[in-house]
């Protein structure tokens, strides 16, 4: 990072992702069996399937989500400057998402998709059933979120952001992948960094070759969990996979659940312990909030250890309650723990 980049960046992080409203409900394992859902998985569903499952779920909580949206909400909670590019429809859930992300202090002005519920392109939603062990099983209707194109990529906004963060879930549709390429090109033309999260093992298995090609050509920073890392390099050897990733990007951060996380930069390797919580309530958003701390730390020029500590703290906050976004100001929480911002 150059001093010039620090002085000219209007935003610490600008994220590009699927704009989704989450619906979280408690359930027993028998509910998953009855609906043929694989525990802990994420699968895509159409609007009719989404409506059927929604009707069957227990009473729950609606909260704006989407992986990258959660991350920039976390950046805002830390007191960072964040922006978001994502597509919602002109409907009730679209209004909910837009209100929530702006209330989190995030700049959001992506043009709205005309349409709404019943059109097949209503605002995206993720139905999340959480079992008593806090594991979440997700069924996602992408709707309008899947309609992001290069026309939605604001090159000026990207160029004004220290890091542009790309959500792997959006890698599936060809127009969105073209938007990724446009965002990465705009970032590098402005001397900014490009980060990508692998998002889910199913994304990696489906697009492994294409993801690797994009990472090698366009990514400076990669965030992943252990399973995604193994899938990317088709090995169960963590050290081998991590070393490989470390050779092709500037910074890599890999989460390992209760075992914490590991960050790499060249030959530097830093292990970060998980911050203990009294009770794990809901793991939804843990990786997203970890990314918020790490990306803000990197954007501010902090060390890997400092950035990783911010990520670990943010993840611990979000798993202690329902919902994918912080319920307390992460900036204050970091201060309590003596962490630098």
C-alpha cells in the first residue's frame, strides 16, 4: 500500500456481492430430513421452492444479509468507511435491504431492478434453518441479486476504495463474473487491491478452474475457510494448500472454526486464536464478520496479526447471537480489547 493510496481512498472497503435478505428460524434435525436438506449446506432454490419452504419454517427473524453485505456492515460497525454494489428489486424486501445497509453507515446506490415478488426477479432471500447445535442450513433464492452486470460497476466508486471485495457466491452467472472482471480492472487501474472470498465449497467445486484463473490473474487477497481451501487445490493437506495459495496472492486468510485462523503473506505465517464465547448461538455470518476485521485492518495498513485479531473478535461477536451482522459496535468492542484500528 502506498502513502498516495492511503491519502486518496474515500472508502476502506467496497464490496460487490449478492444483495440478500436473510430469514433465520430455529429447527430440529427432523425438519431438515423432511425437506431433504443436507445439514450445514447451502443450495440454490427457485422462487416457488423458496415460498414453499418459507411457509413450512418456524417463526423467525428477517435480517438483511448477503455475505459481502454483511462484511461491509461489519466494516461500518468498526468505524470504517464502506461501500456496496449489489442488486435489489423494487419491492418490500428491496426497501428493507437498502434501509438496513445504509443504516449501517454503508454507501449504497446501485440502480434498482424493476420487478418484484412473483416476477422471478424479486429481491433475493436466504432461508436459514438453525439446528440446536448452531449449525445453519441455507436455501437461497437469488432473484434480483443474480442480475448484477458490468453496467452496475461504478469505476469511480471502485477507484475510491482501498480494497474492492468480491463475493464468490456471485461467481456463478456469466454477467456477474464479467462484473467481477470489470471491478478488478477498475481497482488495479486506480492502484487499489482486489480481495475475493471463496464463499462456499460448492462454489469452489463448481468453478474451481475458473476461480483459480481469476485468483491468479486478478486477486491480491483471498479469504477462505479450510474446506474451501482444500477444495481449491484438491488436497486434504492444509499446509500444502496454504503454501500454494500464498505463492499466488499477496495475502491469504484462512479460517479453521474453533481452531482460529491462519494468515499468510509471502513467507510470513500468523496464527490467530478464536475468541471464546459463552455459547455459540448461530454461526451465520461468522466468516463475513471475520472478513470485515481482516479487510479493514489491511486497508488501514495494520499487521497480519492485528488484522487477524480484529477478524477473530468480530466473528466471536456475531456467533453469540442470532443474525449475520453485529449487534454491538465493533469499534467499541475493539477498544475494550485494546485492538488498534
